[in-house]
């Protein structure tokens, strides 16, 4: 890295433990890696508060790794303790609202913005977020699009949301965040993030409620979809019967809560499903499911080639973290390995300047260790 960017470098969180968790999917395209474009200094926000916060989050240490002879499970993900005050979160959220207010509901990427790494659900898995940033490259060189569901279910939603918001504010032309269904008050009150805020800031003035509400004020500003070179449409959930042109997404006003019905709702809640042709009411109790024929007709109507979304971890995705649908016109990615101790693989998706897509598979630690052990035995034989 050039010395001139020293003040804006992202510290590496990589360790021997992190390296064990990730393996590249060698079955994907063999296209050579392209050189990422370093962000111009004029597009980096100089802010000592953001610099210090990012450094603290990226360099916080995990508990000491277990000794080789330990019989305890290696599956559990250790908590990475980071001291973050309520005052810092409030200051960061104010900066984030200003940053998101400058964006439309539909983010538009051009070819010059590529390559781009797309990241699916993270669900409070802070250690895995740091591993992704270390593996795929720092955001002053590599562009990122996060598809939502930063909080809930996992145990470090505060750290995940804080790091991503800090990076977004620091590198507004390199880090982009979309809204997931869990970035909503009704959902994240029930699935862990509200309780996490209450417990973390119990003794602070205003308590955890104040911090949770501050995060919600940011979530209500999050963009809802992205279009990449007029060819690839990305969102958290899915398409909608209310989506007729891409301008329909641009016209969604923010800040906004997630309504029980309509385009905004479907963009964060809808799912692909071929058990019923066409549009059907979702078994989730909100929004719709849509079949392959709907995907193909929507791609034709919008003039796009591919839809990329997150929101689901199905049985077919356990070994790869992704699944194609509708003859390859839609792909679902999930980026939280060993989610809820399911021992699942996860992945991120990288789009090259030539619009070629490849997947980086994120293995659970035990699977990675087993793979290396098998390879070692094969070499010996």
C-alpha cells in the first residue's frame, strides 16, 4: 500500500485463526484477479473520530485460541470484546444519517466502480465480517455492497453495525449498505438486537432504549436496492408486483419504516419459490413469493440479466452459501458461516469489471481443518 494513504488504511484483523475459516471456491471462474482502484484522497472523509473507531474495531483481539490438545469444540465463535460508548454510537449515527441522506433509495454503480464485492446476511457475526474485509481487501481499495441483515440472531450486532457505519462514513464512494428486513423496529425488537442494546448500555443515561432507537433512525435511511452497470439488480429480499421500472425504487421516500405491504416491504421480505407459479402469499406471513417465470419476466421488463439477493439460508446452500434460481437469472447469497450452529458454509460474491461473477466460499473452522487434514493424508499416500 502506498505511504500516502497511511492515515486511511484499514487495519488488518487477519490471524491464523481467521485464515482457517476461509477457502476459495475453486470451481468458479478462473478469471485472473483484477487490480482494485485505490480511492482518491478527495473521496476519503478525514475524521479522527472515525479513524480511531475503525482502528479499535479492526484490531480488537479475540480471546486466546485454545491449545492444540484441548478437547473443547472449535466450532464456537469467540466474542471479540470492543469498548464502545453510547456517546460514540450517537455521534456515529448522526454522521451516518448525513451520509445516507445524500444517496437515493436505488444505488447506481457504473463499470468504473467495479470490481465490487457483494456481502449477504451477517447477523451479528462480527468476527466473520472482519475476516471478509481482510480476505477481500480494505475498502480504500475494494468496493463493497452489503445487502442487509447486519443485526439480530448473532451476538455482536452492535459491533457489526458500528464498523459498517464507520466504514460507510469514512469511504462513502467505496462502502454501500442496503436495508434488510432485520433493519426494522418490529423485527429487531424480537430477534435479539433490542435485548443486546439493553444489556450493553443498561447503566447509561437513557439506557439501551436510547441507543436502539438511534440505530433505528439510521436504519430508516438505508437505501433499498442497487443496480450495477444497468445489468445486475441487487436487494436484500426480492422483487415485487409493485415494481414496474427502476424509477419506482428511486421514488421511495426516506426515512421510512418498513410497511406491511408494498414495494419497500417486498424489497426486504420477498422470496423466490417454485412451489407455486406466479406470485403467492409468503409463508413468512408478510410479502410474497415469486416463481421462476416471474423472475424471467421481471428481468425482461427491467432490461437486466441477473438479480442478486440475500435473506435466506436453505438446505441447498449449506455447502456453498449460495443458490441459483430461474435458470441462473437469480442468485441468493448468505455470508454468515456456522449460522446458529448450523455448520453451514457461507459466501460473498465478487463482480469483475467484465461483469463476471465469482464466489468466495467461507468455510466453518471445522470443515476447513477437515479439508486440510484430508489433503495432508492424500499427499502422504
